[in-house]
């Protein structure tokens, strides 16, 4: 025996993540265990519909099989580091991944809707100057199992008679920079044996990467597309969304138009309203010129201030003027109200503000 630093003989073997397995891989593993194929559907039902937290709970599987599953796989590979519950029913989780990376995800309750917002990357490379997620750049893409684990952990916070109804890919990261894994997750999210959520209730939000938007169109599943615009001119957008320098608004709008032509799904443009930066009446008029004639909804989001950044939520008066100018210009506009404003609701903030947690927030053991 050697005792060199590289000698890992005494470490327990790293188990594979069940959620990262594709269905045919699970069927293959079951075949190796001399188990019938229908066991795969049984396992999936336990994971996605019966909300199992362990293999032990899967009581219609033979005990020996449950034991073999637990030897070879982890059902969940991450842990919930912090959970926050807002008085309006919004819940936010800070998830710690196996390698120590952290991401956030949110459950929103709105009438009968049970929507979740999940992350696609640890950090973000897009560098939007007002956003907490990208302040330290991107660390890595999440695997499709890690994206799914966020969905499942949020699902398990609902009472048994409630189901997840909507998914938005609007957490940390740029989903179109991790498109393969995002699409693999969403395949399971919309599968009847998975979460069974229609693609019409799933929204992918992007900073605007035209080649990836075209790929999404070719993929052919009619997900809703939301494009984060935030400025009516390249001059301003280059400053707020640095990746714009290489792309430009015209190319983004053209690729979004192509997505609309292929998918038939009405586009959403998102516009974070930053006081004194992009909220003037003149900028509203420019937006009207840009969006007039397009089948698009402009979703205006009041800025959620991020500690240490100089941007501010606009005044009520500025919001009203901005709104009136858009409505008079015939733009289909929606002003989103803030949810979870008493918790670190804008994605990226919880991870950032951890050191300043107060007693009302609940660090888990
Ligand atoms: N990278 C994707 C998805 C993640 S961000 C994208 O850019 O769309 C989801 C949305 O939240 C984006 O429109 C983003 O600009 C916005 N956002 C980021 N920080 C915010 C903040 N502090 N307040 C309000 N909206 C914010």
C-alpha cells in the first residue's frame, strides 16, 4: 500500500446522480440488475410525481433494488443552505452544489399559479451592470440534473394537492449559454412521466444571443421566449448589457422575430426600469418605435436594488410617465409588481447577501 496524496483508496466512491441519468441509461442500468424495463417508469413516478426524498421510500420496488439504487446513485446531490419565506408566499432557496457552488431558485404563488424560477449556471458571464448574479463572472454550467433538482426541491415545498404550473428560466446564469442542459431538463419537465408541464407554461429568458435563439427555434418545442432588452438604443444597451457590443439590438430583434415566426408564441421583452438611467419619456418613445408592429409584450420590471451597486428603483412619478408614454404609443405593456420584496428576491442577491443574514431568515442546519 502507498500513502501518496493521490491515494484515494479509503474515500467512499462518488455515487452518480440519478437526476443526471437519461431515461435510456436508467433502463440500461436496470437491465444490468436483471430488472424489467417498467421499473424505470416506477422510479420516475416516485421522483417526479410522488416527491420521494430517498430510494428507501419507493416501496413498490423490491428491497434489494432499492438498496442497489442507493449504492450506485444519489437521488439529490445538492443541499439547501438557506431558505427564505416571504409574507406573500414567495419562497427562495439557496442551493449548495456538490462542488460547493451556490445557486438560487424561487417558488412564486400567484392565485392558482405555482411558478418556479430556476438557475442555469453558477454565476453569469453576461456582465449586466445592475445584476447581482454576474458580479463575479461565471463559474460553470449546471448539469441537467442540477437544474432539475432545483425544480424538485421547490415542488416538494407544495402541499400534496398542489402542482407546479409554470417554469421560468430566469434565475442565475444565461440559459442560452447552457442550452443543451437546459433543453434536457425541460424535456423531463414537460414529459408526462416527468413534471407534466406544457411548454406553453415554460419561459426561457435570455440576454439575447441570436445563434442560440435560432437553435431554440430549430428545436421546435414552443417554449415562451423572453428577451432582456433594458434599453431602446445600442448606445445605452452597450453600457448596461456589455455583451450587446458584440451583438446589437437589430440582430436580437431579428432573431426573436424568427423565433416568433417558427413557434407562434408571442414574445416578451423585459425592461428593468433603472431610475434616471432608462426611464425617461424620450426613451419610452424610442421603445415605441422599436416595438411598434411587433407581436410582443413589454414586461417592465422595477429594479430590485442590489447592495453595493449604484442603481435605483425609479420614482412612482417616473414609472407612471413611462407607462403612459408606452401605452399611448400602442405598445402592449405590463408592469410587473415585485414579489418577495421582503426577501432577497432578485436572483443572485441571496448568494451575495449571505454574510448579512438576519434572524428572520432561516439558515438550515
Ligand atoms: N440571463 C437571462 C436570465 C436571467 S436574469 C436574462 O438576461 O434574461 C432574469 C431577468 O432579471 C433579466 O431580465 C434580468 O435583467 C433581470 N434582473 C437582473 N437583476 C435584476 C434586479 N436587480 N432587479 C430586477 N431585475 C433584475
